[in-house]
C-alpha cells in the first residue's frame, strides 16, 4: 500500500503545532517512527470509514468525522 500522507507537509505541520502548543521547547525533527504511526492511524481511519459507507450512491462522504 502506498503512502497517503504528504510526509514533508505533515512534518512541517507537526513542527508548527509544536511551536504553538509547546512554546519554549524547540523541536527540529519528526521521527520516522512518528510518521509511520500517523500513516497507519490514517489508513485505519479510512478503512473504518469505508466499511460503514452505505451501499447506495457513487460518492464517498464521511459525515461522521
């Protein structure tokens, strides 16, 4: 299965959020383990949502997110 995250953009977002929510602690890197864990979590959420889709229609929508 291929990646579903834009890893570069996700790392930048994590570092920005760390600056906002953890002032005074300078983060400079995001580990590959953290990125892999996020990737697996996102894939799991997508699979979970696809499984509960109605059997009618042609549009995928996740209204319960």
